[in-house]
C-alpha cells in the first residue's frame, strides 16, 4: 500500500496536524492541573472538562498509528513534541486554542 511507504502522504500530514493540536490542548490541561495542585491557581479555578482524559489516550493512539504508518516521521514528531513541551510552546498554543473555543461558546 502507498500509505506504508516511507514518503510523507496526505494521511500522514493530517495525522501529524491532529496530533499536534491534541498534544497542545492536553499539555495545557496538564499545566493547569499542576498549577492548581501547587496552589498557584485557586482551588475553585474552572478546569477543562473531565473528558479531556480521553484526549490524552487519543494522543497516545495517534502516536502509535503514526509510528506504524511511518516510523521515521513518528519519531521526528515525538522529538518535536518533547522539545516544544520543554520550551513551553505547546502550553501556549493550547491556551490559545482553548481561548478561541471559549470565545466561540460565549458568542
């Protein structure tokens, strides 16, 4: 099959983009939970819904699918995820995505 080639296909690009969006949201959620537990944010701070835990598992599933389809691309994207998470880029991107969704819900 063409999808299992070592070339970057349209399916691979779609999976990578979905993976990065979900990773940004999940890392923002983890950061919020960590800040509430440390006491930086008040304990009555509104966190994201509890179904966000399913996004974490979906993120891991997408990583496995990416590694099956194209293992080189999967390793590169995972390394990028770790570096972006260390630099704080994913948390900021997740915050922007959540802000945008909250504005859409408010209007």
